[in-house]
C-alpha cells in the first residue's frame, strides 16, 4: 500500500495564508561579501530597496590589471563591458523578487558572463562563486542587460546564474513545494527524471512504497525513483558509518575551486556531507568555523593539538586553517586520519605536496604532523550542539541548526543511477 505523504492542496492553502499575513516591506541587512553570506531566505520573499540590491551586486569586484579573460590579457574595456552588463541603472526603486528553482546543477558567477577571469591559471576562475545543486530555491532579484543572466539570492550565496536554468514559480507554489516531504541524496550522479543530483541534494517527495518513490521535478512534473540505496527518506539520522562511506566515495575526485567543473573544494565537500543529516551549514570555511562547539583555537603545542584530536569525535570534528577546512576521521593503526578536498598541503619538511583531489591522509605516515602549527580552530558538529555565529546585525544568527535533523530518516532507499 503506497504511503501518501502530502495533500498538495492543503499545503498551498496554508502557504498562501502565511504569505498574505506577512509584512510586504522587509529589507535584508547583511554583510555583502559572499564569504559572509548566510541568511534567512524569507527576507527576500517580499521587497528590497534599489540601494540594498545595488550594494550586493557591486560590492565584490575583480581587477582587470594582471587578469586574463579566457586565454588573453584582460583590458579595461573588457571589464567595463562586463560590469555594464550588471544593468545596475535599471534596478527599480523597489525590487519585488520572482521565485523559482534551479532546473539542474549550475555555476553561480560574480559577474554576468560565461568568460573565465583568472590570474594565469584557468582552474582558479576568479569569477566563479559556487556550484549550485539542482532543485535549489532561488529569489530572482534582477536581470542582466543582455537578458542572459538572473541575479539571484539563496540562503548561502548570491550571484549571477543563466536564465535558462531557472524555472519560475508563483510564490504560493514556491512556498508549498518547500514545505513538502523530501528525499536526501547520499550518492553522487544519482539521476531522477533526467536531472542529475549529488550528495546532500534535496528533492520534494510525493509518495513512496517498498519499491519506488514518486518525486517532483524542477519543471513541475513527476518522476519515479527506484529504492536502491542512492537516497534516504527525509534527513538521515546521523550515522558514522554512513558519513564515512560518503566521505570515502569522494576520494580521488579532482579538487575543484568553487565547484566549477562539478566537483568540490574543501568547504563544499564538508557542507554537502552534512546536508545529508539536515545541517545546512554555511558554504565558506570562514563561516563554517563559527558553527558548532569550539574545541580549541590556535593550539600552543603539538601535544595540546593531538590531545584534543585523541578525544575528538571522528567525522564530527572539523579542523580549520586560514581558508581551508579538514574533517577529522579518527585513528587508524595508531595514526591520525583526515579527509579534505585540497590542492596542496605542506609536509613536515616544509615542502608543498601537490594533491589536487579529495584526499584521505595519515598524518604520521605521510609526514603531515606539523599541520597543527597552521590550525586556527578545531570545532565539533553534533546533533546535540547548537551552532554559534556572530551576533552582528549584518548576519542572521543560525540557531539549533542540528535540531533540523529529522528523527524520521534512516531508511536507505534509492534512485536510478546513470
């Protein structure tokens, strides 16, 4: 007997009531940089001023001097054309956003252009903000001058995305879909209804039985997914074996700055793993270090650092350098294990070791013991711990993030892998 999980009509009625009763003049106030961008998306359901939106759009800048545009030196004229495409002068005095979902995994950009802007190495695209998953809710705030890009807000990042990869919905339908039951993907390259999903992605669920699940697609149609182990119903209960399996499933994948090629950098690797358990932690390592229970800041000695690790919980413990995050994997054969997406890592002899992948390293065996000297914080993510974020007016405090973990989850069901 198929288990019915949703009465869509009821959800829509409830959502329209909540929308109609809300204020229509909320204005978000945050730091503008994407590296300190993690917010309550409800702030964007209504209105934003021209001033506020123009600040978001123009705050982050790239210099043309010393930069390349694809395979040639960038000129001042190149940058002026790209900046002009932001269409800032056309922003109305009051911005009322449209809402929708990404129809596939895509790249979010600093500027509305498909060109790569870099400093000599195209793998490090300065115009790349982040990789966005399929079926991600977005608030559409503005359109580029050439009509090819939307400027969108999400809870963890804002920037420019291709128009053709966004499906616009009414606010009522948008709210209703976000209140639906869902599945969490636990295997990369899981394809459902022709859409490819990765670890941590969330897909609205209509119903399921012992053989298959019926889910919504970003386009508003329905698709069936076989129960074969690629996803769980709801958020998964925290399980160390599942976390380890997912972490190791990524080993040797290329390190991917900003996720441009569809893989992961250090913070995306950690974030996607934790999303499976309902913890939508921030996208950047700078904000991730502020979430959870602090175990230590800047250890004073090797002994102090490794004493903390010996008593730390595997996979729940994150180690932070400046601009980098590592997940502690516990002890194996008396050695300390770490997991991370990393380009280079300095060994105990002071030599930079080129890894350029998602790696599992043994600190003693591979002579990385001295990494403790660059550690700025060790913290613990736990279902029992509420995260700590700065209580500043520019940042929305995230409270009880781990309380979002569903007590329902844990049944490993699945989709068609392609």
